[in-house]
């Protein structure tokens, strides 16, 4: 899964000049019950935590000691033989919960996370690309408008020029401005001088606090 050849083969499927067919639906479900928290202490120990109960009441089971509701990502399993999420002992279901931790030259430089269901892996790549390829700070990278191809629609947040919409349409995308925001994110950039720079997405509840 992490082999360079795998990434090369997947990249070869992409044609920058035209849209791709919508991928086959797996066993993931739409949900809005995800939170992300990150913290860095005075010793630069970093925690990146993402939690989702998956459906409105999760598994329906809570910890007797802490009262925390257990998630039910096990709902992502399927009984279809040969499916990547086929139910079997010792397996965890494939899902979109991805707490991120950026490390450069052996040093953790930014714990971060992006929420938003299937948008998460795309959001991680976009956030880092905004910072690495376009030189944005972490807050600007989070604030930047997003787009995401989902269920045959290219959802494009407000903030893009109309020319971008037309270019996407010419490539074969069915462009739509979503009624709500695409995902949400939090991040803490750890400078070489030890200064912490927190960033919180205005698309969701949340804030960046310092000490």
C-alpha cells in the first residue's frame, strides 16, 4: 500500500485535462459526527486525535467509567466475499478516520487533521500542498477555498473565479457550488524556534488557544 509503485500506478490513472468516472461506492456512509483535536505541550510533545461515532448514537455503548460513547466503525464491514471490508476476525474496517502528523527531517513539525467524510484524504493532501507548494501558513492553507469530486459532482466552494468553474465544466465535470462548507480542519505548526502557530477552520466550531 505504501510502495512508490502503487502511487505511480494510481497517478497514471489521472488525466489532468478531463474528468474521471465516479468510482464504485464502497461501504462508507455519510455522517456528520466527527471532531478533531490537536495539542502541543511545552516539550513539543504532540497529539493528533480524531474521533467519530459514525452514526447519530454510535454503537449505543458507552464507557461506564468515563461516559464516552464508543464509535461503531464496525458498521463499515460487509458480508460480501472478497470485498476489502469483508468481515473477518482480527480485521479493522477501512474508513476515513485519519489523524495527521507531519514530520520533516525526523522532527514533528505539524500535527493536523481534516474532517469531512470521504474528503479527508483529499483534504490532507490539499492542506499540505497549499503550505509546501504555495507557501501558505497553516491558517491561510485551511481557509483557502476547496473543491471535491463526490458522487459525480464537482463541488466547488465559493471563492474560486468563474473561469475556474468554466474550465472544470469544459473538462467534463458537473460543477456545483455546495450549500455548506467542505470539511473542516485544525493544525498546530511547530516552528524551529519552538513557537507554536495554531490554526482553526472557520467552517466549523473550534478555536486555536495558546498558553
